[in-house]
């Protein structure tokens, strides 16, 4: 760890059950959650899109940077590889790609093939889950992290600071969510 960046305990995530667009480093907590999540994404793709996963596309895990890429302020969860940005999926049957950028549409989020089931399931496994509805910086990916704040926003439905976290943290998570200052 140097200057708030780095990885003390972690794993290289490059030989999991589902292939990724490239290998990456992750904190142990993230690796465990992602291992469960990829099986769930595969299951949900079969259920909602009729085929399993050939690949999960991502935009990276570790990056020594601050929240929202700002020049000042606190470090992002990416600075300790405690986060990953998922940008889309490649489907097994026909090699079709679905991407958050091209296929996310808040108007059709209840339709089959939407990203909502994936988003919802992520909220049960990761502490913070952010998508296009959080801010413009997340227009092309889902941010998943295992930071101390628990926050999940799907449309108007917002959950913050639940499940065994101190009540005071619910308030900080909610405040950070609404002001766009979660460590993403
Ligand atoms: Zn992110």
C-alpha cells in the first residue's frame, strides 16, 4: 500500500468458471463475491436471454485514483482493487454482445433481456452496486465493490446501509448515494 493505493491481500482473477475479457487483480472479498456472481449472471442469462455466457466484459478493477476520478478527495474502492466495473456480456449461443452502454434503457428495464435482474442480484452479493442511474460516469458499466458503505439504486428503489451495518452508516451511505460521493 502506498499513498492509499495498492493491494495487500488479493488474487489474480484469470481462471474462473466464466472467461473475462482480460485478467485482473482483486481483493479477496471481491474475488469471493464475484465468483458467486458470475454463476448467477450465467444462470440469469440462461433464464432471461435463453443462453449462457461466453464471456463477461469489464473495464478494470485496480486503478490508483480518487472517487469519480477527481484530482482531490478520497480514494476510490478501485485504488485497493476492491471494485470492478462490468460493461457487458458475450452470449454463448450466438456470440451476441449485450452492453450496458448500448442496451441499458431505463424505460424498458422491466422487459426480458434488461439488465435489471443482474443489477438486483449484484445488490445481494456486493456492498455497493452502481449503474447508469447513479451518474453519467456510470453510463457504460455496473460498478461493484465491497467497501464499507452499502448502497444499491435501481430506478426509484434505493437501499442503503442495511444488513448488519451500524445504523449511522445507513445515513452516510444514503447521503453519499444522493450526493454522488460513494467511493466508486
Ligand atoms: Zn467502478
